[in-house]
């Protein structure tokens, strides 16, 4: 009988983990609810998709069957060199040995936790910060120290006050997901100056391309890497570059830190097509410009629509915005599903009255607002 089967016991920190729950896929919604032409604005994806140059490469790649049977370049040499070339334009004298590639930036964030934290260590991150931080922290048996947010964003003073002799790692998302709040470079630099050098500070810049375009206060911390040996910058190709399904992320750090991260990184954690697509995408900055301009126009349309409906929202520097629906948020989310609109409830972030809505194409944004107006009546 199956009741008599004994299973191996997981370590306690893993057994108590709450898994990350992704946004509902379009095909799942259409299958379950019987709707057609659904719109997904739940996962902060780029509505324009990747560069046309990437699509052209992928079509040609399919005609060579050997591409599928060969292992990818485990060191990601071409992509790393492309990143060095690109990031040099951002004011950083970078070497290829400072880069760590990941299967999405989530992978890198997890690698960092496994490299620097374990039992009896503490990891600091903010209330309302990205869900991967607590998952990565708990998975290695470290203690999460969650500081209270201020105006839905990071309270850097509170984070400094939370530092103890057990602190090994600090995660900061800028802009923050899910709230979209943004820290100024002045405040971040002041913070870095006060953090002890033996504590690793991760600045997660997954939405850097959008923030650079939309916020006057925003500045990437990447140009300060050579001044702070304990600083790690993480970025992704999943957002503005439109390569979410390929799972390509990376970190930039000192050579010493990168060497440690690359010891933990799994071999071949990026497939051949992902590596090549990301390399090609970096060469098409015109496509990125078009994407962030569309995002800016779409954001303006959404927030104007929220205001006309009497709904408040959290101003965002990303490609998404959290709108306050109220105590009936779960009901409105469900009604929107029946209208073929997939948004993202953020109750798991202790924001039970809010929906996070990604910026789509202009027709998609208009449809979202129309549906929201209908179900709010």
C-alpha cells in the first residue's frame, strides 16, 4: 500500500518553502474560461517581443539540426564579450571575468544566496520586495530580515539599522518589483558607503532600461562597481529585450566575486539559442528604444484611465503599475479573467487590495481599461 511508503525527509528550510507562483498563461485562461483572444498583462513581459534580428536568427537556426545536438558554450564567451562592449558605454571599465551568466536573473539571485549565505546567517531585503529574495534566502537556511517599506519602496536607513554581525547579504531591487518604486543614485551611494565591506550588496536592475527612460532620479549603479568590491549588479534579458522564454540573466561584480559565483553556477545553464539571441538583441538598441517609448505612452494611458475611474495607483518606473482596487480585489481579478484579461494579484506581497498590471500594446491597454471599467461598475 502507498501509505506504507517512506519518503526521504527534506531539510526543514526547504520543506517549509512556499513556491513561486507564476502568472496565469493565456492558453490556460482560454481553456478554463472559454474566452478567446485573451490579453496577458500579468508578468511584466515586453508586448513587442524580441528584436526582429533575433527572430531572423532563430528561423535560420532551425535548418541546422546539429545545433540541437551540441552542448552550448559553457562560458558564454560571445555574450560576455558583447556585454563588455555594451556596458563600457555606461561608464564601466569592465573585464569578461566580472560577468556571471544565469538562467534568467532569478538563477543569478539564487546563486548569490548559495555562495554567500547559509545557516546562522542573515539576509536583508525590504517589505514588498521581489519574491525570489525570501525564497533564495530560506532555501539556503539563512534568516530573512525584512525591513519595513517607506512609500512602498526601500527604506535604506531601516536597512542599515538592521545590519548585525550575522548579516551576509542585502538585496535591493531598483526599480522595485512589484511596486515600481525607484531609489535615487545619491541615496544608494550614501547607503553603499555605510555598508561594511564584508557584506554583499545586490542591486537588482531587472527594469533598468525602463527606469533610465522614465525617471530623472534613476541611475544604474553599474559604473560604481570598481569603487565597491562588495557590490553586485544583476540584470535580465526577460523584460525590455523580450526574451523571457529564453531565460537569460547576468550579474556584474568584482573578479573575486564573479569567480566565486561561477564556481556555484551550473555548467551549460544557458542554451545555445538563448546565448546567441541575447547577443544579437544587444546589437539592436533601436528596438529597445521603441520598446521603452511604447512603455512610456502605455503607462500614461493606463494611469490616466485609472484616474478617470477614481482609482489610485503607485507611480512606477518599470513596465507595470500597481492599481488599488480595494477589499474586493480578488473578485475584480476573477471578473477580469472572464473578460479575457490576465492581471496579477499581489496578495502574496501583503498587498491584497492591489492588482499589478503590465503595460501592453496600446490596443491591449485600452482593452484593459475598458474591461476594468465594466467590472468595477
